[in-house]
């Protein structure tokens, strides 16, 4: 009878090697004494982890109609930093450290 629960982390190198050699999920499951579903779930988790490692930052919102000037950019950055400082001050005050 096939195992219901297995620490698949231990078997990862074997599974990866079998996948690279072209074996199907069913063949991998039979070779390792697992259920096919366990291998399918592991492969999807593995692919998700690989995909999550490579992220590209996307700009949110609608693109600008006119490019931003450096002076305006500086003003926006100063306002952003002032908001952060105010947030830190309120946190320190709430924590009783200020």
C-alpha cells in the first residue's frame, strides 16, 4: 500500500532528477511509493516557488500623460519622507519611547 504522508522535502532531489530525465508524474509516484496526487501537488508547489523567486516590479496605476519634472519629483519625495517621519514619531509616542 502506498504511503499517505511523506516528507517530500527529503525526496526533492530524486523527484527533480526524475522530472529532468523525462519521467511522468505517475512513474515518479510508483518509483518512490507515493500517490500520484502527492507528486502533482509537489510539482505545482515547486513551480510556484521557482516562479516566485523571479519578480518584476510593476508600476501601479495609470501612466502619466506628461513626464514629471525633477523639481516636482523632489517635492513629492520630501512629502513622502515627511509622512514617514510623522508615522515613526506617532509609533514611538504610542510605544512610550518619546
